[in-house]
C-alpha cells in the first residue's frame, strides 16, 4: 500500500488489539493531539482520515495530554494505552514531565512529537533547538532519559521495525513505560510502499512469567523459616491482576499485608490480613508489624524511600523481593524472585503447602477508631483529613479517587478506607503537581460509567486546570474537590519542621476566585462553607451531567498527626537560625 509514513503509522496502530476481561478491544484507545506546523500536515492529515478507527482527542495543554494518557493507562491496569502527538518545539518539550511521570510509574504511553526536517534543507526550521556540537540533536532528545525506548524516524521504511519495537515495550510487564518516536516533519508526509502484512491485526496479551525453580526454592525456604513475615504489596499486584492470589496467600500462610501508594487497595481494608498503608505515610498497625517482622516480602514494589522510611524500617531485616522486573529485586540486599506477581504468589503458595507464620490476625480497631476521629467533621476550619472523611462518606464504593502531590497523598494513604481493588488512584511515584485533573480525566476515559472524584490543592490547581474545559467538552463529568490552603501548605509545614522561617510558600495577596475560574472553564462550581456543605455538594455532584468543582477553605497547618515513619530530609548543617540548628541536631540524632 502506497501511503505516507504518518498514514501508515495510524493505520498500523489502529490494527493492534488486546484482550480485556475476555473481550478483544483496541490496544491503543486513542490519540491525544495538539496540532502545530510540525504535525498537522502529516500526522494530522492521517488522523483525520482514520477518525472511525482511531479516535483523536483534543486537549488544551501538552503536559496534560500526557497526564491523561498516563491516568488512563494506570486505571486500565496497563492493559491498554493512549498516544500523544505534538508539534516540534515547546509542544514537544512540554511532554518531558509527563514522560518522566510515566517512566517512574512504569506506565505505557506512546509519545509522537514532531521533529526537525530529516533532509535538513530548510535548516534551521521554526522552533528548532540547535546543539552546536551535535547536528543530529533536537529538542526531542530531552525525552531520551525519560523514555523506555526512543527512536527518531528519518525514513518512512524505518517504521516497519520501529513501531513493532515500541509496541513490544508498551506491552511488556517488565520493560513497560513510555516510548517516544520522534517524527521528522518532512518524513511524516513522505510516501512509501508499505507491505500489506504491516497492517494485519495483531492481538497483544501481556505475558505472566513464572519463577525460576532455584529462586522459588530459596524463597520458600526463607518464608518457612520466618515466624513474623510481612508482605508489602505494590503496584505490580494491580498490574498483574493478582488480587485473588494475594488474598489467598495472606490467609493460607498467615502473612499480614501492608501497601505502598501504588499498591493501595491490593487487599481492601475489610480483609482480615490487611494492614493498610506502610512507610512515611503509613498506618500504625502496618509500621508496627514491619518493625516486629523477621522477613519483609516485597511484591511488585521498587521499595522507594516513602515505603521504607528512608530504609529505616528495613534496617536489619531479611528481604525477599518478588517482581517481574529484575532491576527492582536487589535493593537492601534482597533475595530475588523474578516473576509476575500473580504467578509468583501462586507458585510460592503451592511450594509452601500448609506452612504458616506465627502471626495472629492483626487487631486494627484502635486504628480505625483513630481514623474515624481525625476524619470526622469539626467546628474549626477543616484540614485535609476532615475533607477526606467527607469525600469517603459521600462517595459510593465504586468511585475512583484521584490525587497526586502535596499533603493530600500522605493523608489519603493512611486515612482513605479502600473498598475496592481499583478505587484508589494516587500518583505519588513522581508526585506531580498538576496531574490531578488531567489524570482524573484519563481515569474517567478508562471507566466512564464510574464516578471519578479528584482531590486537589490550590497550588496544583493553579498549575494546571485547563482539562476542566476538556472534560466538559467531552461530556465526561468529574467531581473536583479543590482544597484552598492559601499556597503550598505541605511544603510550608516541612519548612517549619526543618527549622526554616515561613518563606515563599504562602500565597501572597487576595485569593483567586476559584469558583469563577471553574465556571469560566464550563464547570458547575460552588464555594462550600464547611464539611456539611461539602458532603451536600458531593451528593449533588454525583447527579450532575457536567464536571462540578467544590471549593473549600482549609487550614494549611493542620495534619492528622497519626501513623507515619521517619523520612530523610537533610537539614542545613550551618545556619544563622537557632531553629535550624535545633532541627539539625534532631536530624543527626534521628539519622544516627
């Protein structure tokens, strides 16, 4: 078939399929696009001609496109992905933060930025970034370190090998992450005789590799010897769909389960062996059990500092790490069990037979009572905890909660009661301000029949709120709870905790009119005076057919003050402030 490279890319992409819940569906759910001179005449022309087989979605910000695609991929449990195309120049470089987010969180997103002319005839072109020492470089090279696979298409026929390589990465459970194919703008429009076989439908199903026999035997021996093992469940449990295997393993072998941010909901809170959140933002039962454990069994987690209390919670512990990616199994001197989470847990359970730990079912009543007290409505200006309680009480069990940066993830991790496997969606691998609304839109695209509630601070809102307009235009209603604490309240608290004076975190001047801003973007919007009004507004928002924004003034200095563990944040070793010097002494003592 003689067609342009861009037409071939679109046609081949539309032919890729996958299987979700026994039903064959398109692997690529659609293309987010903001057109410019670097892609409108090439990829834009191809997408217009393929509207019936590959949907094109229009956003208002390139970073937001990437966030929405990442949110979709996460909520779809990596079984499907979305693509993003931009022009050359700022449109392309705006993808870098989104690519880094997808990279850290191991999420499949296909980035297709326009690039310079491969011919170099009109050189330099509009928006071209030049490297004086490397004439092959362009602005898109910024995407190399935050892409699992990077390629620049300088000839149409390169697509025959480049696209299959991209699809292999996007569907590989171990290598999964963002892929960038930089598309030279002249090559997008160049024709080639592509073979018919390139467009044949193909079904991609993620492999679920089992463990090596030797590693399995060593892992089983470690668990048999352990009297007090604790399992830490990460996002890999969700991506494997290993919820049944996890619950069965915990119950059969008497192993309590704590959860990372990405793993929250792997074992819902009502389950007998569930300890809830672990680490810096963890629950008291989870961190206490981890302190008493003689073996830490990490499943599907890379064991980042928030999970491990900057390694303090793992000090002196034996560690067994089950992960489909071998790179994530060596930290802390762990014994590796490289396998899919579900396949690994099932094989390990069968090998252990009836072997069981000496732990009793954990008693969490005191913790649940403490959470209920912190999240109850009060008479004073509410903090994040009271707002979280209102949202949890108002939302049905099938609701999807979306959040990202600031103080909210910490409070949500420890206080949010999970009732389903896939209702907690907090991006904390990259802790990206501005992800919330765009990521919520992506989650809504993945699950259009479920309510999606976005909790966001005023700092993140002011960074990126444009996709409110996109959600309204697409008829995908979100419920946005905007907590106004007058700036960057979370970092203000950290500044004080490290002895610093209040500086550059509290918003100067009068508050923006958030209600007017939201209404200007097409949303229904209300200022709510207190927690009771918030709950009433949430009930109304659940019935609305358009995105609703509820704005609540909160206390930026308030926190729940329960749970948690040490986090390594270095304090200035020399300072004119006595408060900093005191904080440094406390830091040295804690760090020692």
